[in-house]
C-alpha cells in the first residue's frame, strides 16, 4: 500500500497534493486502520486526517469509539 508523503513543515497541503493525500488516506482507512494511525504516518494531526476523510473523500467515517465519560458526583 502506498505511503502518505512526509511533508510536515507547518505549511498547508493544497491542490493536487491534498487530493493525493486524500486518496491514499481513503485507501488506508477502508483497509481498517484508525484515523490516528493515518495521521501518525506523515506526522500530521488527527484533525488533518479527519478533515481529509470528511471533506475530500466519499468514505463514510466510522464513529469514534470513546468510552463514556463519568460525571463528577455532586455532594
């Protein structure tokens, strides 16, 4: 499977380069890694990878599996 290029110098990823990132991320996500695993490969943030999948692909993103938070008990 193709790797996402490592280009994290704080600049925006736009145009054809963003489309390429999105295609690679979509293929990897369908193969069942987590969004965090996709983000870690090119040393980008989870929100970057999430934005690619939500905005730039037709992939249906799975809901996060976050355990329920406990409420602080009030006395």
